């Protein structure tokens, strides 16, 4: 049953990618249907799980022995517990909606069948990632989603920018993947096994040094996949992919794999406080980093990408808090999955109506032309800024509370950063909202001179947006009232209330205050005054933020230049020293050969002399050996 | 002279003389040798009495049957436990019947059988005056290029004596590694050497070169034999016996009685050391170890190619067998004296063979230097001085002999107007023109180079492992370096065959008769089987690794 979850989309990918043109007409429906099959199976498993007691809800399925070597056992086995079923529902649910959306969005694309094949491949890999019961199989899924992400970012490969962005994402992810593979190797040498159960059980008897090393490597992996500082640079460029891809992979699911990895490896981090501290630092830095970048971008998708980075920063921060935060990390992950996917789909809908224009300075006043998009996007907006009663309010508030509950100076710093992040979030999201839907029309004809005629998108696109908007509104309250979600996940992640220096009400009040400040600032800047069509030069910080806070410049100067110098000097050493030694040896052996060859002069008499000399040496040597 | 003295003389003379006991010969245990030598004698009779036209077929039949029967006898003896539990010394202490002896005899007989197939090949040379001809001259006595030679060719003469000569050589080789006293050892050496000298001189094409090779081989062989014989004399002077067992006991001090006639020399270690060095030198000459190798390239190049293949394979097997027995049975007490010396010989043989081979331009000389390098590798196994060393050498010899005969058989196929086209430049692009022949040759070259999945790798691995475990790690390092150097020229030939443009006036590849095809096919089969699934044969060699003392 669990295997079917993975098998259905995998089958879809195989059929769609190998099936050829015959499937062009039904391919998208087949892909969507198989995604829905996974979702239905997920629901069945979920209801089945609800029927059991909290302690025996974990379900294991051993499929086959993958690498059965003495001392190295790797199985293809699945583990379905509360944590993974949460992911399964999110992935297959949002996945199915986005498949449905793509039918409309990709209607005019000749390679739509292939697109659905890749989407199905992504679903299969992502489900494998969250269902694996050991790190090695998780790694397979991890690489699988990386591949699917690469293929989908570069789906419009005829655009050089898309091809470059795909390559960039792939390369940056390799750095993180290397961390995961090293972590797995360290686990094997330390524990002799990869299975979650065995590894996490054995952490108690292992030295902190080793656990810290494993934890830092896992964090590196999470940074790559979840676009956290310092491996964040690929996410902005990844927006070159079709918008459904940005919604599904680069907002709702794949980029949260790092959070899953850290929460799943909770026991390791709990026993390695240094690694845990590193996790919170990465989360805090990224949450500010992404938010600042989000403020400066005029490209609607890139602004949302900055926001994604920042929101995942919240999750990573929460995951780094240990048992105080795990539940809230996952809760924010799920609510974020709803509202961010909804926001992206809304952005896609806007672009669909505006001749694929992405510059928000050329939008404006769209609320009348695209009412459904406006309402769903608006609900997503309210959710993400944490408007009371909506999803984001519950999940983000809890994370801020938990950050303060960490205690000590750390708690104060992390809590303040999280609060500051909330203010910036309110600012940049309000900016997006105002620039897109309010104000005057700043529409401009596109490159071909076509004047945009904004219109509402077809049903296949609006229905998913509406459903996601419902999730954005209700999910948070549903989870939080009576701590439902906490009790649900507690058997897997455990929970600890910590003790906060501030009361819950104080934190909520502070959040509300910063929310109002952020919205007001944005309104003062963009609502009251007309938005210029050409971006003003802006302050130093703005200019840096437009360039993604100089991340690419940093990478270029430090890594690319440095790497080039390193390779150049290595090539030099290779050419002069290594080749010199090799060629020199070859030449000298050849020369020796030519010289020795002359000894072979063809005269029997010189051969006899050589034999005589040889036997003399032989005898002398034998006698000498005795004398010694 | 007094009466009593006369009387006593008389009475002494009148005493019955001690009866000389008839020697006790275990014919059954010596059957392999006896069958081969007997067949050789029958071959001589065939030359005398069978009409010229039928001789070829009669000789071929007798040789093949004899070799097959002798091999069957070896198998029967081995199955009867003579290689392990019932190993013993037969023929009044002259011949050992034990594991190494039987293993090597089996190898020599199989190699000999395959070689006889290549001797009998009559489809490669163009038909001369209506007669199919083989690689051997029509009449050995005719002056090269003379009218007499042409007349003999026209008359359809053939030197079918090569079959009994080869059988005599094989008979000698069978005795050589099983000889258990120094005189038998020496006689076997001569019995197999003399026919080889003759065979070398019998090439149909390039006769002058062939005769020059034979003379060189003979002169240098005689020179080496003289040393060997002198060494035997010195050992007798030291031990008072030529029996391996007795000499060994004197060496390790178990026997201390002194023969009064040899009171001046017995127990003099200088005699022992000089004598054993001289005998070892004779063997190193036969295996082609540096610095006693110089005959090898000249003789390998000049001799008829089937003979070269036979020599390169069988002689090496026999000589290494004898060397093993000498060092392990007679001189184990001198281990600390001979090991460092052999160590040095192995190093310069491996390096020398591999290095000089790089600049060779003739395929037969190239293979000759390759065989020198291989002699060095085998010496590394000999130096191990363990049971594993013995069995690794046995395995290597078996593997190597089939690769060698096969490789030389392929050389006979590539021909131009002057006979075999042995210059390497002629082999350029062979892979384009005759992919199968080139591929087969490539397999043999890869085996020589010791690439995995060929017998060369299994063999090299076995000897190097034995050498390393026997405490000769540095030697293994040198061996691996030499292998790397050697790989260069083997691969170079492959590159030449497959990645060079064929020349316009390139050689043709003759289609051989089933005889040569069998030889090459067996070579490839053994090479691959011993490379892919060597375990059974490694076990066999391992069971055969104990000498009877």
C-alpha cells in the first residue's frame, strides 16, 4: 500500500516520458489522475492511521533487500508515521492541485506531456524521500527531486537564462548533496547502519563530536535543498521555470525537504547542541536575508522566491530550537505550503493575463480585471503576513514564541530576529499586493507590441487557487485550536513547551504591532504615492538587495575566481610537474632501451662474454652472501 | 711373488663376484616419458621405412597419439595419487614422481601437442610445384638458395623428421623437471636441447637467418652446458654423490661421513657454492634470464615460428621445473645464499626484458623480450620459497605456455610475399582488415600484459602474492613497475593494429587449416578460462605444490 504511493506517479513518469507522441492528447489527464491516485491512497492511509492509538500509528513496509552485503545492509523499506503522512498529504494534495492548474497553464506548450512526466517524476521522488525508512533510500529520493527540479527549471531550455538557472540550481544542490552523502557515510562508520530507527536510537551512546559532525553535514544538505544561506543563490534564478513548478517544487514541497531532514534527524541534533545552534543561526540569517531580498525585487516571482527563502528560514529556525520548535516548523511548513502555492498560482494567473509580464511596475489596478485571482491572492497575502485568524498567524506566531522560549540571550536574539522578519514580511507582501492589484494601470505593450488584455484565468486554474485559498484561511486555525497538530506529531517529534520569558499574549501583541508597522510603511511608500514605472536608483541597501544582496558577486569572486585560480594552478602543476615526470620517465626508459639494445649486437662471442661475466658475478655474489 | 700371495690372489679371484642387481624400473610410473621416447624411435623408423608420400600423415598420427596417450598416462598417475600421497622416487632414485613433476609433464605434453599442430600446418605457404608445404625446409642438407634446394622443393620433399625431433625434445623435457639426480638432470638437458638446435635451423624461408640462429643457439647452449657439467662435478666433489636427496642431506649436515677418496674436497663450502651457482646458471640460460638471455631474441627470430612457439612455451616449463626442484629439494639448506642472488637476477630480468622490448620493431623479437620479462616474473614466484611459491609458478607456467604458442601461431598467419610479415610496421591497421585475427592477437597481448579476465592476470597475481607473502615485497614493486613498462609495448601493438591506417601493400592474413585453428582456439580458450574462472586450476596447482624428497 505504501509502495503504491510512490509507484503511481513513478508509473506515470515512465509512461509519459517513454510513451511518445501518441500520449500527447491524454498525457496531462493521465499525469493528473495518477497524482490524484497517490493523494487518495494517502487519505486512506491517513484515516486508517487515525483509527489507531497514538503509539502504534507507525507503519513499516519492507519491499526488498537492496544491497545485501555482509556488514552493509541497505533495504528498500518504507516507514509511514505521523510526520511522513503529513508530508504525503501535503505533497500529493498540493501536487494534484498544481497538476490540475498546469493543464490550463501549459495548454499552449507543445511539450506539455513531457512536463507532466517530469511533474510525476518529481512527485514519485519526493514521496520516496519522505517515506524512506533509512537515510540511503532518502538519499535516492533527495537526488530524484534534485533531478526533477533541474529538468523543470530548465523546461524552457530554448531560453539561455532557463538553461543557466537549471545548471546553477543543480550545481549548488550538489554541494548540499555532498553534505548528505558525507553524513550518511559518517553514520555508517559510526552506527554501522542507515535505518532511522537504529541510527536515532544509537545517538545516546555516541560521542558529541561525531554527532556534531553528522549534524553539520545534514545542515549543509538542508541548506542546499532548502535554499538557506550560504547555498541560497539558486532559488531566485529557479523562477525561470514554469510557474506551477515554482509553486509546487520551489515553494510548497521540495524546498522544505531540508526542514524534513532536520526534524527527522531530531535526535541527532538534540544530542549535538553546537550543530543545533548552527541550524538556528542559518535559519535566522536566511529569514532576514530572504525578506530583505523580497523587498527590493520588482519581478513578482522573484519577490515571492525571496519570501519563500525567508519563510523556510523560519522553519529552519524552529527546527533548530529542538523539541520546542519541531512541531511548529512542520506546522508552518504545511500552512506555508498552502498559502505560498496559492500566491505562486495567483502570480501565474496574473502573468497568464498579462502576456507573461513579470515586472510588477507594469501591473497595477488588476483587482477589477481578475477578481478570483485578486481574492485568492489576497487571502494568501493575509495568511502570510499573519493576519489574525488566518493560517500564517497561528504558525508564525508559535515560532516567534518558541524562539523566545529558547531562553537566555540566544532566545532574545532569535525572538527579535523573528519579530523583525515578521515586520519585513508584512512590508514586502503589502508592496507586492499594492503594486499588482491597486493603484493605476501601468501596463505596457510587450516586446511584440501587444497591449495586455488582462482577463480571469480558466476554471482549471482558478479552482486550484480557490482550494488553496481555503487552506490558507483555515489550516492554521484547524491545526492550532486545541493543539491538534501538536498532539498529532508529538509521538514522532516529541514536544517541549520551554519556558518563555514573555507571555503568549505579549508575543502576539508584539507581532500585531510589527505587522501594522510593516503594512503602514508599505502603504505610505507605494499606496499613497504613484509607483514609478522605472525603478528609482534607491539606497545602497536597496541596490544590494536587488542584486540578491550580492550573493552571486560573492560566489563569483570567492568561489568561481578562486576555483579558476586553483584549477589553473593545478593544470600548471599537471602540465609541468606530473607530465614532466611521466614524459621524462617514458623518455628515459625509451632512451635506456635504445642503449641496452645496442648490447644485442648479434655476435655469439659477445653473448658468450656476457654469459661468462654473468656467471662470474653469480658465483662472486653467492660467495659474498656466505661471507656476509 | 710368494706362493701364498699367489694363492691369495687366486682365491680372491676365485671368490664369486658380487652380482650386479638388475635395476628396478617402475615402467608404469615412467609411462609418459617412455611413450613419448618410444614414439620418437618409431618416428625414426617411419623415416627409414615408410614411403615419402605417407610419412607426413604417419608421423603426425604417431606424434598426436603418443602425446595424447602420454597425457592420459599423466592423468592416470595423478588420479592414482602419485601427485600427492603416493609421490615417490622411481627408477633407482633417478626420477621423481610427484605433484610438480606430473603437473609440469602434463603442461609440457599439452603444449607439445598444440605445438605439433602448428608444426603440421600446410596451408599457410603457397603451394609450391603442386605440393603443399609446411614451415620447414624441403631438404635440410641443401645449401640455402642452391639448385639442390629448388630440386628438393620441386620433388616435394619434406623434412618430416621434425616430428620425431620434437618428440625427442618433449621426452627430454618430461624427464628434466622430474630428474632426481644430477646426471639424469644433465642427460635430460642435452636430450631436449640437441633436437631444438636442429629444429631451429630448418626454416623454409629466411634460411640463412635460421641457420645462424641455430649455430648461435648451439654454441651458447654448449657453453652453458659446460658450466652446468662443471658445476655438477664440483657438487660431486663436495657431497660425494649426485643424488638430489644425498646432496641435500650433506648440505644441511645430516650426513657427515666422508668418502676417503674425496677427503680433500668433501664438505668444502666453496665447492658447493660455486658448483650450485654454475648449475643454476645453466638453468637461467635455458629460461632466458638476464644476463644469460642474449640468445633469446636472435634464436626466437630466426627459428621457424612454430618451433619458436614450442621452445618459448615448453622449454620454459621444463627449465623452471628443474630450477624449482634444484632449489627446493637440493639446496633448501643454502636458501640464504641463493635467494639474494636470484632476487637480483629476477630484478634485472624483469626490468631488462621490459625495457629493451620497448624499442623492438620485429614482432618475434618483441615476443622474445616479452618472454624474458616473463621469466623474471616467474623467478619472483621461485624466490618465495614457500609451497604457494611453487604452486604459483606451476600455474603461471601452464597459463603462459598456451598464450605463447597461440601468439606465435597468430604470427604465422600474417604473411606477405617473403613469408611471414614480422616487421611491426606491416601490422598497422590489421584490425581493420582482419578483425578476428587482430582481436585474437589482442587477447594474447592483453594476457601477456596481465590485464584482468585473462590468464596473465591470474598468473601474475599468484606469483606476486606468493612473493609478497614470502617476504619479497620490494621485488613485487619492481615486478609491477616492469609490468607497467611492458604494458606499453603490448598496448602499442594493439593500438597499431586497430587505430592505424592499413598500408596499401600490407600483408595478407592466410586462412589456416583446422590444425592451427585448434592451436589458436585452445590458446584463447585457456587464456580466458584461466582468467575468468581460475580457481579450479589454482587448486590443482596448489595440490601439486609438494616435492618428494
